């Protein structure tokens, strides 16, 4: 019985560590969106939304992911950032004719206002966002 408990506790610890590692690699500022939640989270959003279409097997997507995470954190309050796994969400991917990934679409009021296809450097993504997004309102203290 002791051996089983030890194995069980070891398995739980490994699961906890795996969960912690996967969370640290993906920013909590980025929402995972599915075929069923896309309308609510993107099209009906009051805020501009950057949608990152990606797949787990895509090397450039994995390199681009940390850039998207950083942008999500830095633009918090101005921009909502979401991810769509193209393999898990074929309806949305097909609807927007996603044929190459990574592929990022910027939506405002339910309309696409900017598109980036392939891996792009952080400064290029930021430049495009800064041009497309309304200027941040200065805070009055």
C-alpha cells in the first residue's frame, strides 16, 4: 500500500509540475477560443481582438507564440488577444480561409482590419497594431 501511495503522489507531483510548466510558457492574457466561442469572444467583442491561428505541430507558430504572449501582456486594456488551434477548430479556420500558419487577424467591431501571415518579428507586429489601434487615452490623475 505504501508503494502505491508513493507512486500516486509522484504522479500527482509530475502532473502539477507539467501544468505549471505549460502555464509559464503560455501567458494567461491569451484566451483560447474555439469554433463555438469565436462569435462571442471575437466578433461580438467591444475591444479590438488579435486572433493567432496556430497548430501544435507548427515550428514557426511555436516561435511566434511568445511574441503573441508578450504583446497580449503589453497591450492589456487596449487589445484582447486570443488563440485558435486550426486542427481543433476547422470551422473558424475554413471560414477565414486560413491556409498558412501562423496567421494573425486583427478584428475591430467584428471586421478584419489587418492580417499577418507567417512568422513576423515582434517589432513588425507592434508597428501594425500601433497603426491600426485607436490611440490609448491618457489617464488623468
